[in-house]
C-alpha cells in the first residue's frame, strides 16, 4: 500500500449490488440512486477525500448488472455523484456464483447453519469466474492513486486477484456478515478455504463488524495460511495486512429527524387507532432462517400462556420482508411462519383481538418510522447476524426516549448496545420473560437505557464507520514503514568486512527459523547451515535462544557455535560441555505449574513445556477467541503472585515463560562481549526476550529487530527471510575476502 490518504485520487466501490435502479421517465430510462446507509457513507467518504485533495470527483461503483442496465448507454449510467460500472456475466455463471456458492454455501455456513450448506465444485468454479469478471472491470478502470473498497462475501477472491494484477493498488475489504470460527471454516475443502483466506489478504485493510469476527478470521489465517499475526496485523512475506473491527451503523440524524415528521405522526396515530391503542411489540426482518422468527413467535406464545392478564391488551406487529422466496428453504420457512401465526391467533384471539398482526411485504420509510415510534417493545432476535441495523434504526427513531429494545446476544450489535435487554433467541422462556420485563419497565428506566444507547449510535454513526475505515489506511502506511528494513546494507557489510574481531549474537525462533505452530517442527534450512558454518569459522558466533539444551545441541551439532539455552541459563562453548549459569533454587516450579495447568485445562490446544530452568505455556494452537487477553491475564497473575525467589515473566510470541530472574539473554550477551576487544558486533532477534541483548550491548553495535513492534534495537529487518539474505551476504563477503 503505497498511497497515503491525503493523495487518494478517486474512490472505487466494488460490491455485488449496484446502488441504483432504472426508472422509466418521459425522457427515457434514467438511473435512480438508492438512499441506503452505505450509499450515504460512501458519499461522505468522497466528500472528505475531496476536501483533502481540493477536487471533487465522482465515485465509481462496480457491481453486477442485470438485463435492464444492459440496455443503457454510458451517459445514462452516471449522475452527479456516481458513475455506475455494471459487471455482466453469463447467466449460468451468475447462477452458480450468486445462488450457488454465495447463497447456498457461504451464507448458511458462515451463519452456522451447516446442514443448509451445499458443497458443489461447479459452484466454486462459477465463483472464481464471477470474481474474475469483476477483476476485468476494475483493471480497465483503475488508475494510480485510486482507493478500491471491496465489499462482502460474494467477492472474497477479488482482493488478491487485484493485488496480483496491480501490485501497487490500495485495496480495502469489508465483510458484512459474521465470520465464523475455524471449526466452521474447516468444513470447506482445503483448496477453497485457502483461496478464500488468501483472497481476502490481498487487501491492505480488512474490516469486520466485531472483535469476535476479527479473532475468528485471524485464527483461520493462522490455521489455513500459517501467516503470523502481530497486533491485528497479518505479516505476509512482502507486506502486512491490518485486520480490525469497524462496527457499521446508520445515519442517526436521518432517523431521529424523520421520526418527527408530520406524515410519520399521522401514520403512527392511525396505526394506534386501528390496534385499539393496545401495547405494541414490533418485529421486522427480511425472510431468512438466520433471523430466528419461529423462536420469536414461540417465545411470544409462551408469554401469552403464562400471562393471560395481557390478553386483549397487547399486539405483536410482525412484518416479514420478502426475500429469496423462490428458494425451497425460504418457501418452507414462510409457510412455517404463517402456520405458526395462524395457530397462535386461533388459540388466543377473539372477535375483537388478534394477538399477531402479520404482513409479508415491504414497508415504506414512513410506515417503518411510524411503527418504530409507536411500539413499546422492539423485538429483534436473530439466531445469527453480522450486525443488525434494525435495532440501531429503532434507537435513533426514539426521540421521545421511550420504548424497550429486546436484542439477541447473537447479533453483532449486542456488543455495542449493552443497555438493551439481551437474550438468547433460542431460549423461548427467556424471550417470554424479556417481553414481560419490557412491558413493566418504568419510564425512567426506559429513558436511562435509551439515552445511553442513543448516544452510542449517534457518536458511532455510519459516517464515523466509513471515515474510520478510510483513516485506517494512514495507520497501515505507518505500519508498513515499521516493517521496512532500515539497515544500510552496503555500509553494514563494509564494516563487517573490515573488522578483525567480530561477534555475532543470533536468536533462533523468528530469526534463524520461521515461527511455526508446532515448535518441534522448526529447523534450519540446509543452505543456512552452510552459511552459519562459514560465519562460525571466521567469527565468534553465538545462538542465544529460549530453547532447551537438547534442541540446540541437535540443531547445531555440525556448526562450531556458542549455544545459550533457556534465555541465559546454560552456555556451551564450541568443543566444550554445557555450563549451568543459573544456580537458582527450583522451589517455585510446582506453584507456577499449578497456575499454568488451570489455563491448559481451560484452553484446548495449549500446553506446558517444562524446561530445566523455566516453565512455558504455549498457546499458538489454542482455539479460544479471546486467547490473547487470557494470556495477558495469566502473565499478570504470575507477576502479582509471591514466589520464594524473584522470577521473570516473559510474554513472547504465543508463549508465556517463567524463569528465575538471575540470568537473561542480555547478561550472557554482555559476558560474551567482555571476553575480547571486538570491533564489530551484530545482535539479531525478533521477540521481547531479545530486548535484553539490545540493551546490554554498546551503542555502536548493530542491534537489529526482526519484524514489527517497538524495540531498543537501532535497526530493523522486515521479515525472517531478510535475516537469511543478510547472513548469506555476510558469508559471501568472507569468501570474497
């Protein structure tokens, strides 16, 4: 990603749907712009970019084109704000891509409805072809300085396709549905899941609604692609990808202001008269099995059974918006909903009272606001939802600060709207109890809850969402710089060549070998072994690692190198036996082991490594969503606990290590440095434990941090592979000499 935000020239939006429809007028067909939240947010982004570049440019929107758009000329596909770029494709390809892979596989699978997922090879073939068609349209359109923002699960392959075609492109990607845990992703065939994960990683910034989805994605990246993640950045061989949560929202002012319009007031009053001024529960969803509509009806039925005093006094107004009703699963769902509504109305209703007023239709904006502002309870209970904006629309509409929100804990919005009554949507008793609680909630409590939630939605509106996403590219630029090598290689090699007494201090994991999920699988390449042998013949070479003695001795058996094991506890000089430097008592081991053991029991995939002088909790393969916060919790607990001797708690790369505080990598590095009058020293490491080395060495030494993150090192190499290259060039200098 080479372009800072201040120099973005144009904004290119890419999504499955174009935000336009064709309207027939007396002057012929015209493009009619939809008024959704995403469109408003994109317009706001374009305005911000225009202010920064002092030039107003139109937004280019790439999306699938239907037959109506096919007939329009280029001039008709443009208005004052947008230029539409329809993507046309063969009907069979479109069906396999959209109805097949997108809607019959990814949609149910990523919403945890695994039994509905259809795994067909022809679907994936069509998905690839459709993403390629989108790529063709973008590559014909893109210019240097453009920002390309790709949206949603229909286009997961596209970011990497674009990266391969235009390596310098600036690419954002936002995922609008839930991203599931790895156990769900693992159901996909290996080649498919790898292609999808790699496809998304083609972007510079990847956004999800919640921190849970971010962690799920990072876990899949680690399992599928085996790329390390540092502070929500996936580190690729040539760049990094920022992965963060950007909770999408709504235009708060639009709903707040429009709810007070005269038309909305008249419509609301008419509805209240028609419903005999009963207390109202309002529910609106499009037809989908993810929305939990049947459980919601069963919860309402349970409420009516348990609270007969509310009969004739309450009405559930339930609107289901038509969606995909040509698909058999959706037809079955519609039939089940209507049968359940009929049964409940037949069981409880009277001549003058229907417990449920059900409609299968779309609502106008005025009708929607009238019901938002008329209801006593908004009942929003999806079984799984990426965000759910209905609850935010309800909150923004309640300028009167009255009404109660009952919200599923499985909606992404539940993480932001904690003042709602949060329920599990499949627990029909909890739904019934929540309805009863909401109907009896004092007005003062309603106002207090709504005031907090309205402030949250107002402060985190759709414009802030889009602006935060845009601003993330500034962070990415800074982070990319943080990963760039700043070591002046020619002058470094010159100093190395001219020196007579050289000391090389090298870490192992993440420095001489890549980080891997299973530490036992880490090893040196054959080519690097030859390089290290050559260096060891001409320099004092020490490998200072947290590894145990046996591993290091086996790995470096043929190389005349100093070995330092367990972060300074043991030293082995070439052709000598091991020397134990750490003479500390081990009367702390059982207590620390017991504390770590409780975390192993809690988090499957984690384990304890028992070294001679240290205990290590490894959690790289743990599958808990919040494992990083749990690691911090463990480290904090260990630091606060009293032990018989002073201990050091080290938070490394997916490890928590505890050892006696007497020795460290730094103390050993200092003792090696003191043995000779060295005129060239280089120390290379990637982890927090290597900071001890960097601090102990003189300020003229070449201290080099591998990878991102703050460091005491004077220089930086971007990646572990850069270490191999540097050592190879140092070895070549010795051959030349």
